[in-house]
C-alpha cells in the first residue's frame, strides 16, 4: 500500500465507529431475545431505570440524565404512558413542567425486568474476563464524556 492509499482508505471492519455500531446491534438483539413478551425497548427500559432510582423526575431532568434530546424523550414518555407504565403529573414548583411518575404497573416491572437486563449484560460480555469488562466500561465512559 502506498502513502496515498493509506491516508485515503480505512479498514472499515476495524474502525471504532463500525465496531461500536455492531456491538450496539448485538446488545439490542440480546435485549430483544431476553425481553421477548415484554413490549419494552432498550431506551424505554433505560428511562424506567432512571425512574426506578428516582421517581417523579421532569422530562428535562430525564433528558439530561439519559442524554436523549427532549423531542425523543417526549415520544418515549408518550409510549410508556400509552402502555400504562408512567403518568405525567403537574410539577408543584413549575406550572410548565410535568413530573414523570411510574404507575403501579411500571413499578412492578422492576423486579421482573432487572434480572433480564442483568442477563443481557452478562451475555454481552461473556467472552471478557472481569478486568476486561471493567476496562471496557471505563473506556466507553471516557468516549461518552
């Protein structure tokens, strides 16, 4: 390979973007398989995870914590509300904001869905040892920030 070829070509299958995208696709496939029978997407599960930790967050707080834009967040909340998993409640300190609160049904799913998510994560990193798994998390956090 000459100098011009090396600066204008890329081994796409070894590129970070490609590898991250394929890892994400694999994670989604494992999630879909494990969550069969539950109409919950990975993003919806993540949103409920934030609410299981701290119920009653506003849409803006959920957007900031999950790093999902407000428009997408609105759609996620709409779908969860249609499924009867969350409700919007008026915010006592801000008439323009709504608190997003889990319903009883949404709360009850924590005990069912969390073990499934743990299994997905275990399957995703099954070929890594503990140190590699921790290193992967650390590197992904660095990239994210």
